[in-house]
């Protein structure tokens, strides 16, 4: 069993020293200098506002907390720049197609888009190289978690987006049921969940989102943890493997400890089951409502009785990464203004504000050193971000994931057997790579 230490308090003490000027003439000079600098700042602000006056900036985000955060920033940005901002939001299931259609049609509808990192490689030809903007304003890649920026915003040695959110798939668990933490292997994990499941009382070992769009990711982190992959470094398909079979068999056996309706559950339902006290473990994106509500007695029955854990290690322990980066389409007619929006949205101050108000986790290293973050359950989240993985980030990736969701669901619902499922998964990967082959020279780092 893993013993987790999930509570600590960091104290920060700040000291200030006031220096007085010894001569009247020096004091007058200092006052004049300060006024001059203030005048320059006001002039710069006025110039910045003049550049944006009369312009309309159109930004596109996924519906939910990311769009809500964008809307909360509109008034401040408009006041600062003199521009008008229109925030458009769409559900995840529509976002990819809407963005791609805008790119390929040349419509140029959006000035800023928030890109799910698995789309980076596919969208890269349509996005602006942000390196010149970063150098101009001192935005440094090293300020972001290395693994996150490598998986989000950076593509083929170019920065096409600035990371604005990052979340690893983790397990929330009941500390009164598992006081020593969760087991280290998938087999031990299944056995422990079976022991605590009480179907006649409506209590299950785990709650998982098995709906299309989520199930493929659940399979992925079990596959990766077991050392499996979709393909090798050179895109040779490797999905027909013992690791794939082991991952599928794990999910099938795990169903003994899951609500019978789990394949129809979205993230909201799986998290709510845990908060209602109906599951001992929740395999989830922790910041999509769980960590915000788990200690709220009006919304949770597990107050003070929960913690976060990384997934069972098995061979690698690699989990799934959800990451988003703000980008500027090449078709934008307001690129400089779009960059100002991205700078503000991804700044450390805004990232802290977005966490406080919307539960969004920042990819900035400094965020994780903040008082109230470091030394809490958030250390487990930070640990997972150093190794969490993403899909291929090429065009074929989306097609593969869509196919996997359908094929795995059919297997788990008894509509297909194991051998047939694996055979069809292999065919799905091969077809996707044939229809959308990776750009020459691109290596598959996710293997």
C-alpha cells in the first residue's frame, strides 16, 4: 500500500525596509523621477489602448470553466485596450470540427482559440508562430512545467500556443476505507475494490466515466501504465499486444465493482457518485468539480474523508494529460491584439485568479509553489504532471480515439469478444495512419 502524506502548511514571511532620502535636493529629484516614470506608464497605457480602440477580438473556448474564465476577463481587457471582445464557447464534442472547418475554409473567424493539446500537430500549419511575440515580451518557456509545455503548445521546435490549463487523470479515494492509500498494481486494485463493493446497498468500489469521449482515455492510461502503446516511435502499429489485452481484461473485470450504468456516465455523474458517498474511488479529472466540492458539506458526504492518488504504477505509472493552449490562427486580422489577450489570460496573476474562481490548474511552475497549493493534496497533482502523457498530437490521433471509444464500449457491453476487439483496434489505427499520415520526420514520442 502507498502511504500518502497529504497535509502540510507552508508559512511565508515577508519583510519590508523603508529607506529615507537624506537631502532635500535628492528628495525633489526622486519625486520628479517618479512623476516622469508615471507619465511614461500612462502614455504607454494610452498608446496600448489606442491601438485596440475600435477593434473587435473574437476568442473561442470550450464551454465550461475555460470559457467562464475568458468571460470574467473581458471587462478588464476592454478597459486596458479599448477593444471589444466576443467570447464564443462550444462543447468539446463540437470544438475540433468547428476550428478545423474555419481553418480549411479560410474564414478567419477567430483571433484566439483554445486548443486541446492533442490537436496541436494537426492544427500547427494553420497557427501563428508565437516565438517572436514571446521574445518581445519576455514570455519564457522555462516558466512552464517542462512536461506540460512539451505536450501543449510546442510542436516541432516551434511554439504555436501558450499553455493555459493542465490536469492529469488521478484517483480520488476514501481515506476511511483505504487509510494506507491505494494498491500499487492493477490486480491488487481490482481485488480491493471487490472487497468493499456492496451492490445491495448501492455502494461500489469505483466510479468511472465510461461515456464516449472519456472511455478511450480510461483505456489509454491503463494501457500506458502497463507499458503498452498504440504504435512505436516510427509509427509501426503495436496495439495488438499483451499489454492491450491486459488493459481490456482489467476494465472488463473491474465492472464487477462499478455501477451497472457506468458506460453511460459522463464526468459529472462519476464525480457525483463519489461525492454522494456511493463509491470508494473515483477515477477522474480531479478539478472538474471534485476538489472544489469534496469538502463542502452542502455538496458532499465525504468531507474530510478523501485524498488524491496517482494511478497504479504497474510498469510505468504514466497517466493521461488534459492540457490546453491559447493560439492565434494565421487567419486572424488582429494578431497583435490577440497576443495581448493571450498574455493576460496566461499570466500568473490570472492563472491564480482562475484557480480560485474556476478550479483551473495552471501549467506555470510558480503556481505550484504558492502558499495553499504546495504542501497540500495538490502535491499529488503536481507529481503526476511531470509524467502525464498525451495522445499522438497528429491528425490520425482524433480518429483513433473515436474508434477506440466505440470498439471498447462494444467489448465491455458484451457485443464483441476480446480477439475481435483487438483486431478491430489494430485495423482502426492502421486506417487512421493511412488516411492522415504524420508529417515526414515526425516521431511518435508516445510509445
